């Protein structure tokens, strides 16, 4: 079973450099609040709720949605990139500490920053 944390990596690899840069700035500034973090569904509030991002797996592929103007048009925007980078950081941190991946559980949990 594919997990959101695995599929966001491929979207990051295809994202425009400007999107990655702005997303990285948002993520490093702590502007991403992961609300739900599960293997098949993740939601986040970005930039103090200015945008809400959702990643989900449907039919084996990643679907995303963001409430910003670009995201509503289906673009993998800076808010999506920031959320994906936050997911990467959290899963990498857990893996390096020997902690089982937070996506290992089928349940969806609220993540506090």
C-alpha cells in the first residue's frame, strides 16, 4: 500500500524551483501545522490558516488540494510544497531516531507542533 509520505516525494521532485524555495521558507519558519497525519490522508494549515492543504491517496495516486488560488486550480503550490517538506522532515526525524514511522499506523492522528 502506498502512503502519502512516500508519494509527496515524487511531487517535490517535479515542483518548480520557486515553489520549492517559498515552500521551504514557510516550513523552516514553522508556518506548517500538520492537523492530520495518516498513511492515506494528511491535512495541514499553512501560514496561520491562510491556506489549508490536503493530501490523500485515491486509486493508488496522490491527490492534493489547497485553498489558495493556485491550489484551487490544481497547482502543486508553495503551501503544498511546505506541507510536503514538513512531512519529509517529520518522517526523516523519526526514522533517524529509530522510531517507527508515524505513517505505520492505519489511524489518523492529530499532530501538535
